[in-house]
């Protein structure tokens, strides 16, 4: 929400999540590629100074390339998940005509459910993902409501609780 229009909010969330997805994916992909290269070439380690130079040069090249591949894959996944969450939250806010934690909670639950179904997670993993999604949605929603309250725009349930 943050005093942004729906399109600004969606673009901001998708852009930032894509950036973080690329950073995390690049790190994970690079580390994995480095370990894999080391394991594949353990039996034929170089013996000269020049051999070690080319060993590390090729290893770094593979790490960088796999980092870019994995970073792109993570960025796409992060953008899809965060975009689905933000679009559903914004749609619920527009549909209700009000912004409060219930839209965020519902959007987080729906996104977690879709994630579980799309990835065909087993029952225990689905429960965990749903729990994390619901708790995250509740936390994000209540934090946004708290910020609105301090900005002088209390959510509907504050007036209801004061009665």
C-alpha cells in the first residue's frame, strides 16, 4: 500500500523481488557450480602455477555462468510469487473498497495454496508452507495497518474495538 497506486505497487514489488531473486540465485548457483567443478576435477588437480591459474579461471567462469542461469531462474520464480501475492492483495483491496489486514491475509493464504498446488508439495510440506504464508500475511497486514493508524487513517476494526 504505502500511498502507491496499484500499478506502482505491483511494479515496485515485482521489481524488488526480481532483484533479490537474482542476487540470491546467483549466489546459490555460483556456490553450487564451484563445488561441482571442484568435485569433478579432484582427480586431476593441476601441478604447475600456470595450471592452477587456468583451473581457477575456468572454475570462476563456470561459477559466473551458473550464477547467471540460477539467478535468472530464481528471479523469475520470486517475481511470479510476489506478483501473484501483490495482484491478489490489490484486487481484494479494490473489491472491498478498503485496505486492511484481511486482504493481505487472504492474498497470502491464496498464494501459499497456489504454490503448494503448483509444486505438488506433500501434505507435511504443504502444511508448513500454508502456515508460513498465513503468518507472513498476518504480520505484513497488521504492520501495514499499524502504519496507517500512525498516519491518521485507522482501519475499520479499530473503531469497532473502541465501542
